[in-house]
C-alpha cells in the first residue's frame, strides 16, 4: 500500500511542478493571455459558486492576483499587461 501512495505522491508532485513551470512560461511569454485565463477561471467559479460573485470576494481575488502575478513571473510581465501611462 505504501508503494501505491508513494507513486500517487510522485505523480501529484510531478503534475504540480509541471503545471507551475508551464504557468511561468505562459506568464513570461503571454502575460495578457494568462490574465485573460485567470479572469475566465474566476468568472467560471463565480458562475458555479454565486458567493464568489460578491463584490468583496471579487476585490479580494483581484488583489491577490495583483500581488501574486509579479511574485510568480517577475515585474517585467506585470509591465506588459499594465497601461502604458503607469
């Protein structure tokens, strides 16, 4: 049984690491597309769970996204999706 759990844990670790690296590459090369993907995911979750559509929850999610994106992919990606005047 422990061998099975070890394989499941290894599979999970591989999948999460691969996903993280792919998101970093996507954010570095296509930050606008990543932002659209994140907004679509939030909209889908808000459709499935109406409590997420609350204004305070949406602001919290947006705030987390604003903080997380530069940490995840660096400041250069944030500059690519920010308005030119800022």
